[in-house]
């Protein structure tokens, strides 16, 4: 927000140098980012926070200066304009009162449009705006002065003399005053006449009704438009104007009529003409709002002793009216331009910043014992335990010390194992560098005791020897499955499989909010070839899973099939996102199509799915493998794969003509990359 120092002095007596004033404004919370000389003037570049739209006007800044300096605010006299009997006034219709709670319009006839006087052009140029003509310049002047954006239409170019505030219709277009044709859609609020849109509400006017030197009759608009609607339209169209910037942050609904009167008086002075009746449609004022302030609470919170008259005077200087007061408290009426004030703490903040933050004494805070903060690794670790327990797994704890024999039996070398110098027994020679031997020992122990249906997990530390002789300590997660999977009466009994442990891994990652993990074929010293997969993320292996080799199971005296998973828990801790976010329920239905392919048996499902997702974007919502078949009807070295593909568009209902080319593109991509054929 640019503010002219000389313009400020018209509304408040300032006896401070511009540099000193900039310092005081910054200390009160109104940050002056730069101060630049401009001829005999100085321009403040001020950062205005989104909760203070009243600072987006010269009067709003002047009010702040008056409060800081203890000076009187001198507002321009605004006298309600009486109708001068301008015949044939316009008709105003507001179709959407939600997006336009208040709309005012005034017809001014027989105006003379020309160049603005020097004082008006100088003020606009100081604010960084190019003068246009006297009528348009007056609306811009009032925008900067009062914070209320206004617009003037050439009334003779408004079809039917009717202003209609409505939502845009699909396919409508408008030429805006910057000479660009813009397409509109339903959410956008527009100002229209009987034939077409003539302005984008709160954003920019249209070229068709622009005021020019030939204009004789004008209609002056001042309104309140919904901030969210203006922001959405402004962002979608890529337009940001002085008007939209203010409407997005809320304008003062109560002062719209007085702002219109101010502009009308200036138009009468500089353009002449006869002003008609003010058409005022909608909500005239907000309900009165008050806040109660206790002086004891004020001084207790700030650690000061501010006298009640001083506190009350500060509030009045900021535009708050006293509704009731006593020796102990005051009730203040919140002005309509201060949307940010609601409660007692808000009044205390206002008093403290005007009184001066630098006058608050420095004190050592009372030391209060803080609750113990649990490290995120413990929080996520507990979450992992809860998730796996919910999947029906039982937690185990195994020894951190192992014998070399156990590591060798598991197919794990001892080269990077941390050795114990004086082990108590041959079963405690090294520190474990993997949880797999401990998991297999636990599986054997349970099977030997007739407990053959097992779902186990362990979250524990592993130790890796470094080249410098030291060691690194990591947290790892292991899962072991054996025997029968849980089965109900409908499904029947079945044995645990590779896909059970893979499904647990996928579900765990999903619960932790980790989505960038893929499964790739892998080789491992303790897993069977063709039944092993690594978990990859950002080009890094974070885990491995699969079926344990028969030779390894033999070393542990296990005759059942065992499936294991080992994941780096440290990676889970760093990647987990436990925050829950809301996803909007789709408004339009999805379309599901299945596709059956004949592909090479060596083709990897992850690669096929990746190709499907890339070719199906952006309509593809989900793709998954639902059937894999090898049989007499399938050629040797080939496999039949059936994928279920779901398409969806969040903005509309899809038709066959939308889906068919995307589906064909997926087939072409699969054939090109993998030689896959439609079955």
C-alpha cells in the first residue's frame, strides 16, 4: 500500500519528519517497508496484513497516525446528496444477495468529461495510478481516500438502463477495460445489463460501458461484494486490481452510502451534472458489536500500569465509541470498519501497540515445568504397533545378541557385524545387523509348541559396523507369517502367501501416509528367487520382503513356509505423515473398465501399472491388477493379466467419447513398451 506523506497531512496534523513517522508506524504494527522521496513529497510503502482492510485507505492510515501522535483526525465533510430530480433513473436488480449483500447506484446526468485538475492527478500519480478522466479519477481518488472501490458506467450504453447483479452464464464473454476478451463461468459474479455482462463484480469494468469524453450521463456504483467470490474470480481470470485487492479483504459495508456521497459531491464539483436518487439495495448495516475491557486484566497481561482514562482515550482515538464505563472496566462499540476486533484480548492488543511495545518492561518469565514432549520416532513407532496389532499381528521381542551360527544359517554374512570381545556364550557373539534370524527363531519356537498359524512383528534396533571400527545404530521393522491365514466361513481356509505379507506392507505404508513406494523384483541371500521384492522410494531401497528359502528354513529346522518382511523403521519415521486431511467427496460418478492382456511372463506389474497411469492421465483415477492367469489357453512364456481401470473427472460426468481415446492410448502404450496384446 503506497501512501503519500503530504496527503496524510490533510487529515491529521503531523509534526514529525517522514523518517520518524515511518519508525513509529512500524513499531505500532504497521510495517513501513520503504520510504522514498517524490519531489516535495515522500511515499510510504506499507505492508498491510490481511486482517486490517481499514489500512487500505489514506483515512485509515491517518487514523492510525492520529492515535500514535495524539493528534485529532480531520475527516472530509460528507453531506448526503439530495436528488436534483434527474429524470429517467436506472433500474437495479440484485439476483444474488449472498454474493452482493449491498449495492448502490446513482444516476448523474449532463456531466462534462475531461481532464482532471492538477491536484487530483498528482494524488493519483503519487499512489502509482495513471489518470484517465475526471469522473474515473474521482472514483480512484475515493478508493484510496476511503477504501471503498467505486465504478462509473456510461449510462447511455447500458442496455435498457438496467443494472443486474447476477452470476455469469456458461459461455458468456466480456471485453474488459484493459482490452482483453475474457471467458466467464457460473461462479463469477458480474454486473450485467439487459443483454450482456458489463463488468466483473469487484474486479474490473467492461470496455462497452467505459466512460469517455463523449459520455453525458453516468451511473455511479458503490457496493459490497463477497470477498471469497471476488478472490476466486480474480485468481481464475488472472486479474489483480486495486478494487479486487480491497474487496478480497472486506470493505466497510456501513460506509458505502457515505463513500458514494463523497464521490458524487466531487463529481458535481469537477464534472457538473445533476445527481439523482441513490438506489440502495440490500443490507444497510451490520449488527452492532461491542467488547468489554477490564483495566485490571489489561495491566496484568501487559505488566504495566496504564491509567483508565489513558486506555479509554486510546480506544476512542482508534474509532471505538464508549457505550458504558466504570472505574474498573469499559464497554466499547466496535466500529464497522474493524472486522478484526471481537474480544477483550483484541482491545488489549490495540492499547498495547498504540501505548508502545517499547514501553513494556523486560522481565524474566516465571519458569513453569513443561510436560514431557514425546519424540516423533516414539509416536510413530507406537502408531506402527497399533496398526499391525489391528491387522492381527502379535509383537515379539528378541535378543540383540546372536551367535555367528544364526547369522550364517539365515544367509547373512558376518563381515559387517559388530563383535562382542568377551561373549558370555557362543549364542551372544555379535550384535544383530538384521531382525530376520530372531524372527525365524521365534517362528521355530512357536511351531515346536503346536502354534503353527503365526503373524508376528518386531520393532527393534540393529547395529552395522563402520569402516572406522565404530558402528551405526538403526531401528528396523520385521514381520513374519506362517501357517494358515485368517479365514471366515465364506472364504474357507488357505495358507499364508507372498501377497499377504505384501498386502500388510502396502496397508501399513498407506496408514502412515507414505505413498511414494514401489515394489521391485529383488535377490536376497535368505529369500527364494522369484518370490522376493524390494521396496523402493526416491531411488533408495528401504526394505525387502518375500518367501524364505527352503535351505534357510532347513537350517532353522522349520518345515512350514515362512514369509518375512524387513523395513527400515528410520525411513518410516522420516517419511510418515500422520496428519489427516479432508478430501472432497467427488460430485461426479466414475467409470470403470476392465482390460485383459497377454504379456510376457517376465513383465513386472509395477512397470505395467506405471505405464497405465502415465497414459491415462489426467482422467485416470485408479488402476489395479485384479486377475493373473497362466494356463492351457495362454502361450508358453506369456501370462494373462486383467486390470481394472477407473476414470473420473472432478468437474463433469464423463461420456464414452471422453474415455474411449484414453483407453485406446493406454492399450497403445502397453503394446509399444511391453508388447502386450488385448486378450
